[in-house]
């Protein structure tokens, strides 16, 4: 029952490593894994894991952003960005393997240690897909932000910043709806639309739409 949740991100990471063959990204991947171990260990030993879910959409969104996406991403990537002596382009390229290796451990930990019932399709199947899409979308958006910023294209920069922010926030919104027992079919439709946006973004980027010339 846990296989999809546990194996999805590691398989994607393995496929990425096989395809890219980037030896210089091995320390980045190692750092992502170490960061996940340290944060999971800290939460296990020093924080109370049980949470009474409030009947508040806003509170749940902010909680999930703080514990699962926005803050962990900012913390892990921010530390890497500050301590890395590599070029800016390398740091931008590193965001995908860094976050992917981090969530290989951190996402299953969050799902298994959560207080809500986990034997449902959302945490076991939908949530891993949402975070996979989030990592891909965020990595693409950050690359385009770099390109449009240095090309002094403020419009495209603003658009891709919005896409990056939306890619992080939307999984928290969908999970908050799930926690508050919103219509599950509606949640699946929104999850499908969010996931479908990823290939659309890649296609638009390939065709030069929303891509800096």
C-alpha cells in the first residue's frame, strides 16, 4: 500500500541521474538527503508530532506551507545557495536534484507521521504526485526567472515568480480541502488540473511561449 508513496520520488531521482549523468550533482543530492534526515530527526525528537486539525482552511494552509513546502524549501535551498561556492547557473540547475533528494525522505515522513488517517488515496497516491509536480514546476520556474531577470524582462519575471509561488501553495490548498472533507471528486479534478499544468508549462517553454528570447 505504501509502495507508490515511497518509490515514486526515488525512481524519478534515479531516472534523472541516469539521464543526466551529472557527477557534479552528487554532493547536491547528498546534501538534500542529509537535510531531510536532520529535519526529520529534529521533528521526531524535539517536536510533538500529533496535531489536532482545526476546522479552518486558512490555518491548515499556513500549517502545511510551514511544515511541508514553503519553509522547508526556503530553508534547504537557502542554505545551499549561501554555502555553495559554485556559479549562479549551477545553483539554479541544482534546485531540482536538491529538492527531489530532500523530499525522497521528507515526504514519506510527513505522510506517515501525520495525525490524519493515511489509508486513503489522497496521501498515498495523490499527494506524492502533487509534490512531484511541485518540484518539477518550481525548478522550471526558477530557471525562467533567472533568464527573464537577466534579460530585463520584468513581465516574464513576474509571471514565472507567480508560477513558482503557485506551484508551492497549490498542494497545501488541496490538502487543506481534503483535511476539511471537501468534495473528494472536486479535489481530484483540481489535482488533475494542477498536474496537467506541468506538461503545458514544459511545452510552452519548448515552444518559446513565456520564455525569454
